[in-house]
C-alpha cells in the first residue's frame, strides 16, 4: 500500500484555545472515507495521545471535533 496523499485535519481539542492540525498520509484521496476512518481511529485511541507535529501531542479523548482541511498528492 502506497501512501500517495497527504490529508490535513484540524482538531478542536478540549482545553486548547486554538485548533491544532494533524497530518496523515493515506493511499486514498477520498475525503469522506479518509475522514470517517480517521474519526474512528481517534475514537479507538481513548486515553492514548495523538502526535501533533514533532514536538507535541494531545490526548485523543479530548478531541471534540475533526475537520478535514485539505488533501495533497505526494510528489514521488
């Protein structure tokens, strides 16, 4: 499976004043399918942390909204 697309999500996290971005590589460009899959992934994480960039993480159970921002084709 090749991850040919970069999806960017905006996460609203309880306790943070501003939304944060989460970047995820995927083999599909289908926004609805990838967003659904990502939302289910976040729900399964319970009290685990999601990395935000390379210097931060947020507790998955504190994510209250997920918004798909954009998808980009990854150059090979």
